[in-house]
């Protein structure tokens, strides 16, 4: 496996001036076939970067501090740090944040199955036979398989979390280490530390001082990233200190988006986005979620497994990196599957009715190609 740095200068329309550094991972056909098998069980992975979440607690340990990870925790076959990300010019100090999630969850179910009903990525089945119909069916609000008519046989994502945002059950509103009660394969393995082990609940993690002080009625900035892309969309919510950290508590106070987001693309430039907001068919009813703006290129199938390669939808920036063929995997300028250099900046409105005090910010990302939900929690103060 080799890494290739492509140098791009003087791109059309002056959009990118200077040198863009893009990571291209080349693999043989045999390796790619192996990777597709790996993707069938791998978790999607996301990082809440700011405010720094409780889920980053392992960054207090020397072996995880400063964006590092023990050698034995690196992801193979690439040898990556598990939750690699970018945080402007600062270190992206998230430790194992991207390993707190729920695996094996479909809309309409009462509880997740933890992978007990088979592989969760891709997921093309109603995992609990609830019979619930998807509520997010506008093709422009879907991130993958957009050409499939809703509820047709070709519409294989219709039971996955993003097809009814907020509905799929989770183990814990702050995520669960490793996604469930036990390891389910792929790169979802949480490395045991003195703070947590596989199966632990994120809501039980100790508070982590973020220094975030927000004023009611103000617009605030948050940052997050995707490590492995499975589409879908996300929402931020609040739960007041002193309350039990439950999904029900967070659902009482979803945070509205104040406007379009921005994105740091793979060369370090920051671009404005024309964000796609979704408020139809969501839970809480009428609450607003935002669609993930970065397309992947690995295509799932109603029969399970993946094929390659086509962008799910148009990238949100000028992206000169070609979609790879079966011999090559890439992270584009603002597209891709295996992402380490793209960061999202969201702008939220702090509700004016909130009483001053301590709160927990919840981040929830509902995937579309997989039966997975990512969650993180950060401690903030509202004045």
C-alpha cells in the first residue's frame, strides 16, 4: 500500500491557487477486494472536534494525547491513527472519539441489536421487522442511491437511520464504546484505557472542561469531521445539567442551525456550503437536521456488499481528484470514503428561552448506508 501526494497548481477559475496536498492510497485489485470485505463490517466513524467532547477523554493519557495513538491501535491496512482529523492549525486532539456509536439499529425498532442480526454496513434489511416506512424520501435529501424510487426493491437504504432522522434507537445518547456490548468486527474496536472499555456508555464518562461559554440568542460555531463516510445527516441537541442524559432529554431541546455551514477541504482552504436542511419526517417532529455534504463513491447493493465507483451526488466544491477505479482508493478535495483532511464548521442558534447554567451538548449523526448512529457529548455553559 502506497501513499501518493498529488500536486495541483493554478486550477481552473482561480478557485485553488497554490499547492493542494491530496492523499491517494493505491491498492492492488486483491487489496481492493479485501477492502470491500472490510467495509462490509467497518463502522462509519465521526469526530466532534469542538466543543471537545467527553468522548475524547483518552486524550488526557500520554499515549493518546496530541492526536497520537498506540501503535497497536492503528487501523490496517493503512496504518492510520484511528480518529485522524484536522482542527485548523491546532492539533486535532480527539483520541478515540470516533469509536462511540450504536451498531445494528433500524428505524421503528425498540432497541439496537449490536450486530446480532448480521453485518450493519451496508444494511439492506429491516433488522427488527418493525415494518416502519421511511419518512425521509426526497431524493435531494438522501445521500446515496438517490435514483431508487422510495420503497421499491432498489431502495435498499430505507430502513437505515437517516431515512427517518432521529427515529432509530440508540444504546446511549453519548455513544457506546465500540458500538455495542461486544466487538463486531471492522475498525470499531475500542482500545481499553483506564477511562473506558468496549461496551461502556458515553453518558457515564466524566465531564471534560471545554471552556465553551455560549450566550442565549447568540450564534455559535461547532466543528466535526467524518473518518469513514456512510452518508446521512446530523443534529445538535442540549440537555440541562442535573438531568439524566437520555435520548428523551436531548430530544426536548434540538439546536436550530443559524445558517449555512462551511467546510475545510483537503488542501486546507475553507469554502462556504449551500447546506441542505431537512425538517420533514424528523424526530423530534419538525426539528431541523443537516445532510452530510460530502459524497462517497462506494455503492451498496440490495443484495449486500459494495461495488465501485461513482460519486453519490455532486461534490460541493471543485474536486479535481477523479473517482478511483478498482485499483485505487482516494480522498478527494471534498469527497471520498476514507477521510482525514475534511472538517465541517456548523453555526447554531442558542435558544433564547434557556436558563443560564451548565448543559451537555449532544451530537447525533444518523448514517444512511449503514445501520449505525454516531454520538458525542460535550460540556458547555450557557449565560
